[in-house]
């Protein structure tokens, strides 16, 4: 049974619809990431589950019980806030023990549980410090300890790593993931960082305009995006404007680029010829060879292009290529690959199975 | 070489600092420290047969503490100030709370509405109470027209209660401002975090909002207390016979009626010392209100020259 269920959840602020009837079932022990750009409704979703805002329509079930009318202090969830929201007038220890005191947990239990939670986030020696005497990363851990000490059934995290620098963020991502599998608590994690979503989650719900655009494991969102938006949002990709071909098999014609045929792995089912579509090809799937190179084999797409720019990015070299119709493609190559000159005429190749057709 | 003075000021960092700080330093010395120093000196001169003589003496202080009149007056003034402070706090805190947390629209406008009385001359506000509470006043008129009383009440005006009422009216905005400032600065996420951690609204108020508002409460109370303790116009206008018992009125009559400047100065010095002690205590209380370090806002940030 799902631990959190959202049914037709809608939130309107005056005339603005922040959340437009989303339905979602979160499994017990799952790490679910709600991913989206700002204003997509991801934080609103979290605030409705926590109880900070009340839904305009729809139901929220936690462990089968409808909590939509309950205030935050009666819901079996805890939140890790974006700016941590630590109580500045209390020590780290008192911050972490706050939830237990408010639940009137017996005093002799509070001490050991707080100590345990602090050890779990490696902050044992900092118990008597004031929050402002800690670094951003340490404050983040206190916020985490303050939530998990209550052993909530669901932990809500609102961009918890947003204020940290890149290196610390990466380290905390792994630490969070580890903690989650150790504790077995269900995590609902809100972020706008697609890389973070891919790294940590069991499933990702990508939101757009108050709706869920696509829900699935990270791999599925990356490999089989359902729309142009998903393909574009998750990872880097090249989008080619195409239309469904007359051949019902695998061929699609590139409209703007003079209509030469492109083969795709998955045939667009039930799409009549002439319907505009997008072909998404990841930069790492593109192979760039000199224009005179011999053909590699069947099932490959080949387009002539000109090298416009070369960007060195450490582990990869990003080649910006211009097609004859002016479309720009980005291809990733290893730094050890033979270099090209800017302005050189080349050929872009990719296996037909690597192209994914998506609707607009 | 014509290295003028201006050039030297321009290039020398130390000279620059001295020149830049000259005006505020002069200001403080001439308008603040000098008068207090003169007051202090004055309090040690002797008055002989109504004439000021420049003979140092501690007679004024011995007289001050030797008779019950002066300590009693100070205690009475403190009592009035305490009442004003408590009523101001009870009035100001809820208003500041509602302004900071409940009002969404027209927040500034409402805040201005609370603060606007400060723009009206103090004398006008004190006089307004004379008009309201007087024998032919608005309140008596209202009560008579409603048939609650037959003859105008004379107890309303010229009483300690009238003084407390007017001072409360005058100084409540001073109490409200710092309280509102600290409440408004509390991030909404702290309230949400508290509720997320199983504290209902009341416990959130007790455990989070109230402790975080303490610096503002202490600052506001200090304002109300210090300002009303030193007030002399409201007691003069509204206090009647009781007015002679406020310490500032006593100082005023020592200087203006009795021409006993040294004794008046001595009373002033004692008052000044008490006030500074109070500010010091208030600062300590605030620092204790926050965990592990300095208070976010301090009464000394607000404290005007007394």
C-alpha cells in the first residue's frame, strides 16, 4: 500500500492555479523526487502534504488516513526546510529535541534519542553550539537530525541542499541517500536540480505548470522522455524538428533541413504522416567524423555539418555543430579523440536506436 | 612647494578620520557630556541663604537621602512608570503581533496609523486628555447624556489615573515599535518549523515567538518606563495635587520655584544614575534571551539620550 496518496490535488492562490489536480502514490520507503522549474508547483505540493497550506480541492492520504483538514502539528510527517529554519535561541541539542519535547516524550528518552540523531549526522560534539556558530553544511545536518529524530513516516525535504556549494552538495547527496536507505523512511524530495534528481531518486515526478509531466525512474525519464519538455529538462539533449514519414516503419523526414530521411528506433504508433514531432538525441550518442570517412553500417543516421565552436569541459569536449538548415547540435567527444578545426566540414552520425521521438 | 592643509587632509588617513569624526564628537561633547558634567558639578555646590556658593559639599546628597520626601517621590514616579509600562505592553504586544503576522494587505498603512500620534505634538496630546476628562469634558458629557451620571465627575481629571492614562497614550507607540520590529523580522519558516515539530499555535507562541520577541519587549518596556518616569508635562497638566509627587516636577520646582539648583541637580544626577542602571540591566536581560552570543537587537540600539 502506498504511504502517501494524492488525489486530484489542486491549489489556487486567487486567480493563479499553482497546482492543477495532481494524483500521485508514493510507496513505502521510496525516495521520490519532485522535480521542476520555479513556479511548477513542486514546493506547493510539499507544503500541502506538510499542512502549511490547505488544498483548494483534492485529498491527501497518509497511511490511508485523510489528513487534508489536519494542521501541520497533527500530521505524521516532518520537514527539512530550504533555509533550515533552525531556532536561533536554542542550542543544537534543544533544536533537535524540540519535536520530542512537543510530543511530550518522557525526558529520559529524549536525551539518548537526540544524541543518537546527532551522531547519525556526525554532529555529536556540536550539541551545545548555537546554530549560527555552525557552517551551512552543519546547519543543514542539524535540520536533518531535528526531523529524523521524530522517526516520521514520511520526510519532506524542500531543496535542502540548495544553499550549499557544489562539492558539499554532491557529498550531502550521497549521505542523504545512504541515510534514507538505512532508516527506511519515505523521502519526498523537492528540487529544481535535475542532476540531483537523477542521482538520488527511486522515482522522479517532473512537474510543469502545476501538473506532473512525467513520473518514473530516473533512467526512464532520461531514456524515454514522454515530451519535448521532459527531454529538454532532464540532461542535455539535441532536439530536431521532424515530422512523421509516409513509410509506416522507421523513417522520419527532417522538414526544415530539406526533408532528408532519418531512421528512428521506435516507430511513432498511430501518428499519421505529416504530424510535426521532435527527435531527441543525447550529445553522448552523436559521433562526429570527417566528411570523407567511410560508412559504418546500416541503421545509422548521417547528417553533414560544420564545426562552429569547441568547448573544453574537462572530462568531455563539447562540439557545437551547425546543420545545413541552421540547427545547432551539441556532440560530446573524449578529449583524447582527434581534434577538429573550427569551420571544418564534418558528418554527424548516430544509431537509429538512440533517437527518441517526442511530441511537442 | 605649496602643500596646503587641504592636501594634507586629503592624503593622510589619520587626519581624515579625525576631521570626519570631529562633528559628531563635538555634538556629543557640547550637547550631551558637557551639560551632564555641569549638572554633576552643580550638585556638589552649597546653597547659603539662597545664594549659590562655589564650596564643594555632599550636603545635597545627604539631604536627598536623609528625608523621606525624595526617595518617596522617586518610588512614586517609578510606580506610575511601572503602571504605564505594563498597560503599554499589554496594549502594544497584541497589536504588534497582529500587524506582523496576521495583516497581509496595507501593512505599512496600518503601522503608520499606529505611529501617527507621534507626529502630533506631545503637548497637544496631553491637552487632549484635559478636554476629554475635564468637568465640562467629552467623557462627562457623554456619561451624562447617557443618563449614567447626573452631575459631572470631578475625579476623572487631576488624578494619578489621569496621568497614567495620558502617559500610556503617549508612550504606547514607543513600546510597539521595537516589538513590531523584532516580530516582523522572525522568518515565517520558524513558525512553520515549530508547527511541523508538533507544537500547536499556543506552544509555538510560547517556545518560539515569545523568546525571539524578548529583545523588542525589553526595549519597548524600557522606553515606556524611562520616558514616563522622566515626564513632567502630563503630571503638570493632568495630575493636580498628585503632580507634585512626580520626580521631574520636583526637579522643576527645585530649579524654577525654590531656586535650589544644587539640590535639583543632585536629584537629576540620581535619576540619571538610576536610568543608566536600568538600561544596563535591560541590555543584560536581552543578551540572556538569545542563545550563545549577542542579542540581535539591543535596547542600546534604540536608547535615546535620556
